[in-house]
């Protein structure tokens, strides 16, 4: 079958369109024929559905390219190829997403099983990365909220997925989401007084609701000790009176933690405003563990999520994402990242394991 590579895409005639697009969802129709992204052509070569591709790039003399030659070219990333192949093996039709050229970003629109590029619905938006790559937090949030696919008129909001290819070419799929951050824990509290210590605040005569219902601090003999982030939040809200006021607590927090304190305090306040109780997540390697619906500490359920607070320009190593998700899954929680300083205060990103 006569198909040619022009350096950007692979083109075939009406017979190629009928065999590859109409019957099996490869490529896109174009002027009676079909246009294939290089990764799609590589998969057809790998399967033996194509014997070779004629190289029509200037200076190549029309040589024939086989599968190793195409995979070894700069037109195809082997990381993207392994993801494409795996999803095809799982029974999905998928199309490269054109960003900076066909499949240039290693992204794919994956259709629900039984559907293909001729349908409007997209099940997953997948980005392929190597385990050695770094991934920008903002890019992950964009992948978690793929507005452009919803704009196509699909009834289903596609799921953003990061597909990580490790050094042995095995795949781990991480599901991305923009979580709804809300709970029902709202309690009116009376004013209290506290003493600022080295890195916490002691409330000597706390009212019962402070810990028992609103779940602030930890009991200590006849008092309650507050973390600096809890104390700063309460002082800002006018509930806690302490020497130096909220500014004094925040100054102490910055002396202890640096800029990280401001990020954690911002996330803490956003969670409390949303009716969620954040408590330390130190034992889990996170900033917070959270409880959505606290009525009485004596009847406290399991925390629902782990939260790490990060700057919006943070770059993730896929290995760190996999570690966080594995730990959260092992303790039956959802991993959530709070990206402080985002345009609307916080950009929330949730990550979990996925089997497509």
C-alpha cells in the first residue's frame, strides 16, 4: 500500500483510508485519503499492517522506512509509542492530540470502548511521559480539566490521565482530577486566650467546642495545644487572643518554616472555610490529613484525603507522584495537592491510580 512520510505526517490514499480509518480508527480523513500521525504509522508497521513507508523528505531519495527506522526518527517518541500500543492492546481507539505538530506533546484523546474518532465522546485525555521526565504542576491541572474536549459537545467530561513509562517500558496510569473541596464542619466558637510558645500555642482553659467539636489542637492535661498554623488561623478569625496577635504567630511560623508556613496557612484557611478539618499529615509524609464531616471528636471517622501544599510552579517527578499515590491508596485516602498562589487562591489537583 502506497503511503508516504513528508516529515510531519504519513499520507495514504482511498484504500488506506478504508482499511485504516474507516475500519479501525487510525488517522483522520483528508481529501479522500487518510492522514496518519507518525506514532499511528509506527503502530501499523509494528503490527505488520504496513510493510514500509516511503520517505518523501527532501534529500532522502524516497527510501522505504520500516518500523525500527520510524521509531528511531525524531518524528516518533518511543514513550508515546509504548502508551499508544498499550491502549490499543486494551481495546481502545485513540488519536494523537495536535499540539506543536501531530502528537507533538505525547497526548492522546482516548475514546470509550466501542467508539472511535468518528464519535464526539472522549473517555480519557492521556499524556505520555518517561519516569525520568519532570511534569509541571500547571500542565497537570490543565490535563485534569480538559475544557477543549468538553467544548466538542461530549456528554461525558473526559478524565485526565498521566501515563508514565518506566525504564522497563511498563506503564503506570495516574488519574488526574480537580476535586470538589467541601465539607460540613462549621462551628461557632467563643473567644479564647493562648500563650505563644516556641513553636505552638497553649490554651490553658479551652471551651469544650474548641477540640471536642471543631477539632482544633490536641488535649494537654487541662489545656489544648494548638499548632502554629491552627493558632494563626484562629487569631486571624478573631477567636484566639495571643501576645502579638495573628501577626506574631505568623512571624513565629515563618521563623520556624520559612515561606512554607504561608502556603500551609493559606491552604489551611481555604480548607476550614470549605467546612473541612485539616490535621497534620506528618505520619503520611503530607502537610495535612483532612476530615469532611466532624460533629464530635469522640465519634471521629477516618480522614478522607492527604494534602500536600506546593508552589504553583512546582515540577513533579513521576516517581514522587507514584510514591504519594501508593501511600495514600494504602491508607485508603485520596491524594490531593494544593497549589498555592494560583489565580483563584488555590489550584486543587487530585491524583490516583487508574486501570483504563
